[in-house]
């Protein structure tokens, strides 16, 4: 952390390194946030395509019901719906893996590797 008051024990070099460290942390946070936004955008696109395509399936099934004699649109609706739900859970922070799951696993593997050295 960079302290606003000048202290003789800290050199200018240390101050510059600290500022670079802060910049690096800010860059990492930005990249993480950007990745989350991209994942959320991909989910929204998936949701829109799901609604449009399944609406088309319902219309086709209603128009051709006298030939098919059953409501088949439920099958792709349900199957794709399961995939959409799992996609939504993977994007959300309350999903199976949680908000900090990746960081915890990375730290766990790094600690494990450190012990094996």
C-alpha cells in the first residue's frame, strides 16, 4: 500500500514499485470484471436465441399440429432449457462454484505445489 506521507525509510524506488503493484492489481481487477461482463453478455445472447428459436418451434408445431398430432416443441424447449439454466448458474456468483471459487482453487494448487517442492 502506498502511504501519502513522505517517510525517510522508504526510497523513491520502493514508492515506484508500490505504484506499479497497485497498477497491476487494478489491471487484474479490470480484466476480471471485463471477463465477467463478457460471460454475462454471452449468457444474454444465449437467452435471446433460446427465446427466439423456441418461439419459432412453438409456431411451427401449432401450424403443423394436424400432421404431427403431438406437441413436440416441449422436447427442445426442455433440453435446451437445462443447458440455459446451467449456463446461467455458471455466470452467476451463487452458482455451483461461487464467487471466489477459482481464486481458492488456484491458491490451493499453488500451496500444494509449494509443499511438493
